[in-house]
C-alpha cells in the first residue's frame, strides 16, 4: 500500500505487524528532480520541499529508510524487494 507518511503511521497503529518503508532522497536532489520535470512553478516546488522536510522528520518512525539514488532506481527497488522478502519469509 502506498500512503503518505502520516497514513503509514496510522496504518501501523491498526496493523502492528506491517513493515513501513520510507523511500527517501536528499532535499537538494528532490529539488533538482522537480525542477527538471518542468511541471511545477517555483512556488509549487518550494511547497513540495517544505512537505518533504516535514516527512523526513517522521521517517525515523518507519521500520526502514531506503535511499532512492539519482540515476540508479534499481538500487532502491532491490533494497525494497529484500526488505519485503525478509518480512514474509
């Protein structure tokens, strides 16, 4: 299930056995990615970065934090797959 960070924490309260995975990237990288897409105004990008800052503060409450490196999404995919595999075996 894909949830925002607060939804994830609420889900965990109901389903304690759930494994929460926070997908992260450095704020500067998030900014570059948003700018490169050309879909948002500068104000929208700043707003999204403020949300990301708040979400990063909550990330430590998740079971796992996985970095999503620029140019190598497969690394994050592999890490998430390993977490899921370990959780279900």
